[in-house]
């Protein structure tokens, strides 16, 4: 799987998982923060995304520190998934 198609899949996964009907994948910048001032996601959203990622990509987010790094942006999330798949 190439990085660009993965980033697109991740954007769609976020939109579908969190029911963000008012947002299009193209509205999500690859390097923008997902939490806080970016998409404005919160800790409940993070839990839902962790479950969705584990189901969709068979990757485990071991702890909060790993999650913070992985969910920093779409770019970071793609790198995390690709890194886990390479192992």
C-alpha cells in the first residue's frame, strides 16, 4: 500500500468512524493537527479511532504516548500504520 492512498483511506476512516458528515476528505490537511485546533477531535474520538484502526489495519496503539504521536496528523498516522506493517 502506498502512502498517498493510505492517507486517503485514513481520512475516510476518520470521517466514517466519527460521523463527520460536514467534512470531506479533501478538507483534512495531511499535516494539520487532528486534535485541538485542527479537526477539533477529543479523547472520546481518540478511543473510537484506536478501535477502528486496530480493526481496519490490525495495528496496536500500545499506550497514550504512542497514540499522541500517531494521531498528531494524517501524515503521522500514515507513518505509524506503515511502520507497523513493515514489522
